[in-house]
């Protein structure tokens, strides 16, 4: 592989990127005015059919950087797999698939399928048999379908490896090699990675041809755009006092939503239980959850009916939540790059964020390595008798449930249900709810989640069960009732 260029980011508007008119219309509808640096540098190269190696930080807009060119080149009339996106986690697959569907909403008949573990394989087999345009999948399940012969690779023109370094960190390197070996040699290949360890560089050398390298400076921003600000702090505490310290952090940093990272799933379960018992609105995300319950807790966190999400690093990448105010490292990660990805969940889209780490004695070298990687000192926080009224008072002043609850509806995109249909069913004559009582609506393939005000939640469920959406009856249930 020969890297032909390191592309310096430029700042055109989207209209200058030679995208299809339907895509430019959607971009305008979504309120995007100018591409981010990674988009401005990557989209022209991908539209020109070049292989590409992209390096940029989390939250830089890289999903749209490859999604828009994929959609631009699709022949929607051909029911064959034309693009494959490989991601390390189910959560990232879900995020990428959502963005492809959102950006491709004016592509009539567009079909994007997620091929991931933790979901019934029969449903995926049926979708692949009917014919899809884009597959987004994790390495293990993709190999499963390749072995079954259910993933027809003959028409694939573009493959994207998203967060390649993470796939190698998780041990998926050999699987990725096998997947690439099963694809047409004439394909276009794009690889996006935050870092490029030797294993990733070797993969590039083996499988990419004359690739354009796009390297975005960490401080590169749009003209007039503020550099995202993440205030980083650390609080020294004893292991047995960690829950008290967490409550102090939650009280000191007002938030609507917070993501709390632990290193082990046993800690996640224990902490989520402690927070819930104390009266906090909390959920958990770890490897023990099946896909249905993962989707459910993430939908509730995104729509604000869960305020605190306790997670392992399964959520460290690919989790995109608008307006996330606070990230807490309940346990400091062992690797500095994991720390960077954790705190990158906040301070997105130019908004300020706060990241606080609870530390214990003997972690000085780990903190020094993090500061060396980020180039930013982590501010020591002081908890004293004067600013800490005690655990009981901290809980009394901070713990609260959510103002919203989530209704699960047994119909989704494949049932021709749209967000507007659900809103109409709730606020129309039959539903009778005020529009202000309805929050985020998330429509998935066969299910939909809608946030409604807690005070009218049961009425909303009753009205939906007695009424119809687009002339059809769907079952509605209240999930994860917050305290």
C-alpha cells in the first residue's frame, strides 16, 4: 500500500462536495451547514473511488464522512449488498445504521440491516434473503453468515472498517482479515481509527491500495466553531468510600444525564443497584444484557427517562447521546486511550462537558500517562467537611427520578410506522395529550420507544392500546418505571 497524500482539512459547504441532490436536501433538513474537517477531507476522496485511511477523534462526524458517499453510490433498484460496514460493538453498529437510515431517508426503498450477535439470527437470515443494500455488522456474526452462505459478497463495492484499533484491542484482528479475504478484490476500502498501532498499519498495507490518508488535527475545528471543552477533574478516595464520593460528584456537578464507567460488569450491577435503591434514576449497560434490553436501556437514556447510565467499556465507543453533561470514571481505566474514549462521550458538538475520575492510591503513573496522552492536566478536586454534608444529605439533595417515562410500542419501521404517526396518535383527538408531554420518539425496525411525561405515562399507554396508529393496532407497554 502506498499512501498518496495526507489531506489537509478544508472548510467548504456541503453543496461543493458533489453529493446527490437528495442527500444535500436531507443534509439541509437536518440543519447541517458546513462539513466537519473529517467530512470535508474524506467525502471527495471516497466519491472519487479512492481507498482511504482516516484518523480523527471521537465525535468528529466520521460516520457521515463515509455514510454520505456510500448512499451517493447506491443503486437502490438493485436488491443486493453494495456496502459493508464492520464495527467492533453492537452499540456502534446501531448508531451507524441509524445514521445511514437518517441520511438516506429520501432514498425510497433503502434497506439497511444490522448483523450482530445477541439477536435472533433467523430475522437476519430473512432480511438478507429478501435483499438489502447496506450491511452493518460485528466481526463474529458476519463470519457466522459467511459460513452459512447467507451473506452474498459478490456485489459489495465498498467496505468500511470503523474504529479499527478497537477491533484489534478486542481480539477481532483475525476475524477482520477473514472477512476482507472473502470480499471482491476490486472493492473500495475505507478504514477509520483513532490510533494506528502496528497491527492496524499492517492491515492497511495488506488490504488497501494507494490509500489517501486523512489525518485531522485534534484541535481542528470549523471557522468560528469553539473547541469542545471538557473540564477534567479527579477525586482521591478510598475504595470503601467510593459510592459516597460518587454522590458528592453528582451533587457538585448539576446534570440532566451522566454516564458512569466501571471496569467490571460485577461493579456495574452493584453500583446500579445501589443508585436505584438510593432513589436515583439509573440503568446499566454491560455484556450480560441481551440485545433487546441493551436497546431498551439505551433508548431510555437517550430520551431522558434514565438519567444515570452505569456501563462497562462496551459503551465507551459508539454511544452518542445529545447533551450528555457528565462522565464519571467510577474506576480509572488501565489504558490512557480508553480514558480518552470514555470522556469523549461528553463535550460534543461544541458543547461544554465535565469528566471526573475517582482515583485511589498508587495510580499516579496511570494518571501521568493519561495527562501525557491528552496534554491536559487533570484538576485535583477537594472534598472537605465544609463542602461534604454527608452521604445521607447528598442523596437527599441529589437523588431524583426522571420527569419522563418510556412507552414501548410493538411496531416500527418495517411496519411503516414513523415518528410523526406516533406523535399524532398521542396528541390527536383520540390520544388527547399535550405536545409538551411527548419527548423523543425513536423508531426501530420492529419496535418504537417514546418518552412521555411521567404524570401522563399510564394514560398514554391506555390511549395507545385503545387507539390505532396508521389504522393498525399495536401493543403499548410502560418500561423501566423510574422512581
